[in-house]
């Protein structure tokens, strides 16, 4: 078999995670190991935006620097920067896709690796279709990442395990924190996940491993009901005065309205802006009114997606390894595909890598399945715990300098 | 010298921290080492409330269990529970103080150790004064803790170093997270500290150690001005599109109004409640209006005070050691005092333990001094960095089980 010889380009796209730089390190390791086929690798600054602007950095020296690659693996967010740009459809190109191919020709780029989630896979699909149409031979490959864990056709996504580990640990600490007083109080923890509840689900893991756990967990996969919520809180108060619940930011009522737009939709600030609030903030007001007790909203915010100091070792290793695997597959001739995980067993945890057509992954959302949610819709099941546990196990032991984790800077 | 022979009681009071259980472990170790003088030690459930209710737990077996003491040291929040109860003044006792002495007599308690901050030291002062007045011989001792670091007469307080380490690391991660996009945006990170800015100040450490740092840091020790704030943001935007600032929750305008009550004071929700918001949320609205750019408020919330998974080893060791030291001082006859740190040098870091009259510590606040704040009032100085660094150095390497830090449960 004859390999397509040429350089590679790699980019990061979409929201930052604790593992997206491990994916980058994996692509670099993969290219280093296929140096006979891929002599050089260029990093695109801010994803496809950098490619179109010709803003490329030669990462070949970095790919051969083991110490710096290790540091890159434990550094959060996107070392190359990110973007949310959407390309035009291949059959109605306004010159954007043609420009991309010009840059490919100029740098003799024959391998394109794009690390991202659902939206970013759209870029991979379009570039793959367009280059084929215009007869520019290249291998276009998606490398999965998203804390949301909602990519189709893969068991899980790099970035999810680390975010879930942060959420599980932080909720366990919050449960301890809330337990110290005897005054009745409700703490509502809001976790990222607009469409799928995978990350919020991880808040419930404590119940299955004997660590601090919330009293209820609500996911967007189930319609949210204030009546059921009140009933859950009453039951929790019967057990202890300090109630903690976890909610996904994307929970909605049966009629489709987001909980976060439920309470303040008619409120405006002094500039006339509608006051936007989170789901937890909205529920806090409801709890104060209904239970006449102390209530607190804790939004884990963007901190949860970049908390590399408590990354999952499994996640970081897999992120790096599946990215290197993607390089190998591209060198073998595959294109227009995304690397995916297929799980063979939970315990012992066994997973194999594969690939799937990027067009079947782009713009799709994988929801938390029924068997991972209790019939009452207010907690996760032991089957979910079995699914999650392997993904959050292991610690990366990052390097601290002066008490602060050392980060890679390009 | 003849020692006062009798049992001990220990309690935790005020807000939870990552180090308050290390202080408890230190008291237990101290008592274990003075077993000839103090045969038994009782834990008060929920601080002074538990003492008054006679809700005491014999912790003597725990004091001799090294493995469990180690686990206790790295467990966040108060293992014994907490309270915010204030005792009556000794000269106008309504029976409460008399009841406390009844319990002391019943259990032959001659040593009283209370772990807490400014308010909790008020309890120590009153019990000390009252027992002296009624002629009940006992040693009453304060053991310092507070993430706020605002106790008078001590160089710093246990709990502060760990919270500061969490803040420094989280802000460094957020700065990386914010840097990935090219669209102008302002992220405002709100950090605990109503009266003193010590914890918010720790957000600025990155500038002095080459790690991710915010563009500005605002403390309650300086009057907050929207004009200066806008000027600072403009200067930051000239450097990069992603601006990050840290604010203390307690920042106020020159006229004394809190920034957090500045914007929505006339707004009510649909139940007629005044909408309370944080300083960061208020400034976010101001930024959107003034700069017409994306703005985000990140509240580190109660997570910052109980993040034991990233505790400072220096903090945890000192918390434990100064508590054991307090026991020794009490055995030697001191009473009505609080254990304090006196710093000899920053680098190498050298600190000695001492004690100070609790009446000079209770209900007082130690502010961040002028030399730790820049003349412009929008950052911390290198002198502050020299002060802070020794307190956040070192990692505790807590024990993980199934990816989640293992916690002590009484």
C-alpha cells in the first residue's frame, strides 16, 4: 500500500476542556510516529479561522519534545485557540472552501485533523466533501472532544471524564459544606449541558460509591415539574435539614420552556435589559417562596470545563491515544471519519478505538438513555454509575510550581 | 508546676473551610500527647449548641487512631458540624452560660478548645470571662480558622492558604479558558470576602509567578469606582480581546453602597422579593451596557471554601500543628487566649506560634494593608505575593477512591 505523502494541519474548535490539549498532544505524537509519511505538522490558530487567514505555526519541533508534550497534556483549554466558525455548504461555496484548499496547496497539507464536538464535525464533513469534489487528495479526520459527552456513535468523548470528575468531587465537597448547619436550607447546583444531561448526571455518582451525594439530580432528558421537585424536597427534608440537588442548565418544563426563563422573563434591569438567570437561580426563588427556608444557587460555570488540576487520568490518556490513533487511520487511507470509542465492558473497563463517518456524527446529539435515569426521573441509576466510573478513575498528578499548576504556553 | 487535670471539649464554629478538620485533628493529637493531664476529649456537635444541649461525642478513641486522623485532616467542612450562635454577655447571663458550666461539671471538662473566626472568638472570650467570674477553674482557648484571613494579631489564619490556592489555580484555569476565543469579552470572577479582600487578592498571584493572571483585582479595602473600572478595562482591551478581572464580593462605592446592590435595588421578582445579585453579576450588566461586548460573571461561591482536593499542604500542616500547640499552652496554664502565627521571614518561610488575648481578637477585622495594594487600587503588589506564596505551597495528595476524594465521616 502506498501512502499519501504530505504535511498535516491540526486545529481545535468549540468550547475548551481539560483534555483538548491532550488530544492535540496525541495528534502530534501520531504525526511524529509517521514522520516518513507526514514530514511536517502545522497548528491552525483559532481553528479554521487561522487556516483561512494563513495563520499557521510549525508544530513539528514540539511534536518531538516529550517533556513539553507531557505539560501540554495537563494544560486546560485550547493551546491553539478556538473558534465557532461554520463553513458554507460545499455546493454553495462563497470562496471560503476554495481559500482553504489554496492554503492546503501552499503548505502541501494532505492531512487535516480537527479536534472538536458536534459543530466542529460539521467543518470536517464539509472540508472532506469539498476537497473530494475539487479533486484535491487529502485525508480529513475528526478527533472527538466535548465535556457534554453528547457525540453520536461513540461510547463517550474526551473531556467528559475530567469535567465529570470535577463535578463529582466538587458536589461531594459541597454536600459536606452544606451539612454543617442545622438550619433547613436547599442548595441547588447548576451544571453545564444545554441539550444532554451527561455532565449533570455525574453529580449523582456519590450515591453509588459512598461519597457525598445530592438528594436529587434533574436532567434535560426528562420534563421538569415543580410539583415533583417540591415532593422530592419534602422527602429530602424528612431525612435531613440540608438538602442539595443538582440540575442541568438545560432542564425544561413539559411545554418546552427552559426553567431558567421561567421566573424572571418579564423583569428588566435599569437599562431595560431582560434579566437572564440560570436554572438554579430561578429554582432558588421558587424554593424560598414555597418552603420559606434558606436557598442557595451554585453555578459551576466555566470552571467545570477547564479544571485540569483534577483531570481524570483515564480521560487524558484516552484523549491523547485516540488522537494518535486517528493519525494512523488517516495514514492508512481513511478520510471523512471521526475516531470513536467502543466499549467492550465496564468492569474490567475495556474499550477499543474505531472510526465512524463524520457525516453521521456532525450536528447530532446523543442523549442520556432511559436505563441511566430512574423511573421517577430524579436520579441516575447504578447502570449509569457503572458507565461513568471507569471514565473518572485515576489522577494525572499535574506539576505544581509555587502552589499553582504549571501550564503549557505555545 | 501542677497541671489542672480534667477532660477537654472541642468544637467547630462559623463557615466551613478545607482546613478546619485539620485543626480538629491537631487538637486531638495535642490531647493524645497530654493524656496524663487530659484523660478524655469530647466533641461538641454543632459547636456551642451541642455543648448546651449536652450533645457530646467521646473522641478519645479517634485521637489515638492515626489513620483516621490523617483522613480527617484532608476532609473539608466541619466534621463536628457548626453553628453561628452568640452567647449572652457574662454580666447579663440568661442561664445559657450557667448551663454551659453545668455541662462542664457533669463531664469534668476543664479544657475548652473552640476552632473558629472573629465571631467564634467572642464565644471563647465570654466563656473565659464567665467561668472565671463563677470560679469554675478551666482553660478556654481559641484555635484560629477562617478563609477570610481577617483575624487580628495573627500573620494569617488556617483555611486561608487552601482557599487561596483554590482561587489562584481556578483563576489561572479560567484565564486559559477565556483566552481561546478572539471575540472581545469580559469575565468577572467574584471571590468571597465581605469585609476584607485577602482571598480576592490571591487571584492576582499569577502575575508574580508566571501563571495565568487576571487584568485587574478589586478589593473592599479601596472604594470602587466605575470610571476607574472602565479605564482599566479599556487598557486591558488594548492588550488582548479577552479581559478577566477578579472582584471581592464586598467591594463598595465611595458612598458605602455595595456594588452588588447598585444595579437591581428596585427590581423585584414575581413574588415581590427584591432580586439580590452578586457584585460580578451587577458589573456584568454594566460592562454589557458600556462596552457592548460579551460579559460573564463567575461566582466561585461556597465551592472555594471547601475545595479540600486542592488544599495547601502548608495550610493543612499548620492548622493541625497550631491546634496541638494550643493544647500545650492550655495545659501550661494559659487561658482566654487564641493561638496565633508570627512570621519571621517570607523567604525562606519561617513562622513561630504564639498566643494573644482572645478579647483583642474577637469581633475585630484585619484588613489588607496598603503595601499589599497598588497605588491605583486595581491590583496586588509583589509584597503581597511574597506574603502569600509560602501559604499556598505544597500539595496534600488526598486519597482518591473511584475517582473521588475520600472523606472522613464521624
